[in-house]
C-alpha cells in the first residue's frame, strides 16, 4: 500500500444519485484498490441545489468526490484519481505505455459510447421524447464502436494487459445500461467477443460488490456443441453392411419391372375456409399475444430502469393495443408478471414493484392505464394521479381503482380520451400531453427525479435531440 493511503481515503465521500454509472465506475475501482468510499444519500433536484453542495460543485453536478485535500468533479477525473491511489493493483496498467492505453479506452468510452447509449435509452427512461431518427443513428454509432471493441477483444481477454484495469471498468460501465435495457441477442450477434468480455467483467467479485448480479436483456445463447465425429468402421464391417444395402436397393427394381402399376394417392382434401367469426377470433388471439409480448418486454425495460436509477414510478407507451383499453390492461398485467423460472433465456415482465402509467394511441381514442403497487399507495394515490391526468386532457375514467393482477398487490385504473378532430382532440397529441401531465404529478410527489444533471450527459445528439424535454 502506498504510504499515507489510509489518510487519503479515510474521509472520502462520493456524492451522486442512485444508479449513476459514472459514479459506479469509481466505486468498482475503489473495490479493486481496497479503498473505502462513503456514498451519502443524495437527491437530485434538491441536494445538488443546496448552498453547501454548490461550494463543492459550483454547477451543481454529480458525481463529486470529497477528499481530505478538497473536492474533485468530473467523472473521469474522479475514476482516474482513485485508480492511481495504488500502483500495485494494475488499475492503470503495468507500464507507462499501458497507462496510455488505459487512458485511450477511457476516452473511447466517453467519446464513442456514452452519447449513443444515452440517446437510445433516455427515451425509454422518459428523460427525453422518443425520436426514431436519433435512435437509429445511435444504434449505427454503437455498431461501429462495438465492431472496434470486438476486433480488439478477439485477441485479448481484457482491454489492457492481462488483467482488469480502469479501462475495463469504465467501458463496461458505459455499456451497462445498454446491456440491461436495449442490447438484445440479435443486436449483439456480430459482437461475441464483446459479450464474452462484458459478462466476464460483471461476474468479477469487485463488480458484483457494487452492481450486484447484472441481468442482461436476453442471456447470451450457449455455443452449439460440436457434432461428434463418425465412428471409424473396419473394412470387414463395411462389406457386411454393404451387402444387405445392395439387396434392399435391388428389391424395388424387381417390383418396378413387373406387377401392376401403383395408383397415385388421392390429393389431400382442402380444408374449409374459416368463417368470418373464426377468422376474427384467430386475429384477436394473435393481437392479444402481440400485446402480452410487448408488455412483457416493456416490463423488463422498466425493471432495468428502476435498477439503474432507483425509480419507483415510470410512464411509457405501448403501441400494439392501438387505443384499446382492455388490451392495454392486458399489457399492464404482462408488465407486472413475475419472471418465469423455466425461461431464464428471456426475461419478461418483472416490474410489479414499479408504479406506472402506460398510454396507447389509436385512431378513435387514447387509452391510459395507471398502476400503483401496494407499497407505494400512500406516496402516490392512484385515484388522485389518474384524476389529475384525466383533467388535463379531458379524459373519461372508465375503470375506478380496483385490485391489480400483480405479485406486488396494489391497484389499477383506466381512462380514455375520445378523438374529436373538430375540437382539436387527436389521440397522438393527447398522448404527449397526458404523459407530460403524469410525469409532472409524479414530480410534485417527489416520486420521479427531475432531469439528471450528470456531468457527462450535457451533450446533444442532433438538432432536435432534446426538443420538448421541458414538457416531461
């Protein structure tokens, strides 16, 4: 241990909000270096505006590391500081050149990963409006960055040297939420080395101590087993097997030369066309399956968002019901369903502990379903929440609070807004207004954070990346 290390680390405190990956990286490095860092409870929108905190961070941003010598801001600077506190743990590589490689990957994470990951997951988290163009661009940028990362990792177990360094910690933390929320098996298929490296990193004891087990959006498929080579047979055995085979082949030929010609089998009977009622029932079943599937997937996304940011409530859209209130309630049930223990490859639902309001816009109406688990009922009364949103968009409450189908108990309620073009009532427009109203109510109850003022998230992605963010 470096002389004086105990004095340097004994009073260190890291100020940040729960789930901030730019702070988690420092805590993981501290684990590798055997350094204790206190993380006080911290509420964005409140504690970061306090005069005492503004003396530590004049811009009111996090993370901030408080040391005996003073305070450090900027996530990368903090992680590098903690990594350099010990030279014998390999956090900054084993040579001057490897230290430069570590810095290279730290910059790679900030410049090539953080922005596109943010622009892909922020709409899911409700921090910015959905923008299909930006999401597509983020996906393409990540594919290029992951291709570079995968090419390097095909010949290396870790990013620098023979063990985990600050480079692995920072890059894996930059990708953490993407692996949990949006990286499915299809997207990751071209990058097997990245998947191998990431799963190896998050399984390390130092990562587990800070992150806990990391549930990926979809577990990586096991590599197919190689087929066993055919057993070698001796020549004698081959000859013995060949004789019966020739006899079998000769038998049909004899039959072909004589006897009656075989008649062709009758054509299969055509199945009768389904009746309109049967066809409608089949289409309805397909639609329900689609709704349940979308709800289950959204539930996992919300579970990941809650784990990432400590969220208790959330708002999002479900497309497939197309404004049908009954189908939207089915989607909510699927979102709250417990994980299937027999299907560990693909998690579904799992977000019953998170209160939420979901929206679906169709041609004829906008449907909205609110759910509040029993544990959060006092913090956000469901009747009051839905009534506030309904009032803002002139919705009709069609289902008063009733018992929810959720392992966490609680209540569910539903409202609809009928389309009325003559009065300027359009479901898509009302959906945006309703969601903004729902978030505003949650913020009024301190149940959803204000926009996170993280120091690495102040960069825009395209001219309209943050259009309308003040409406959330």
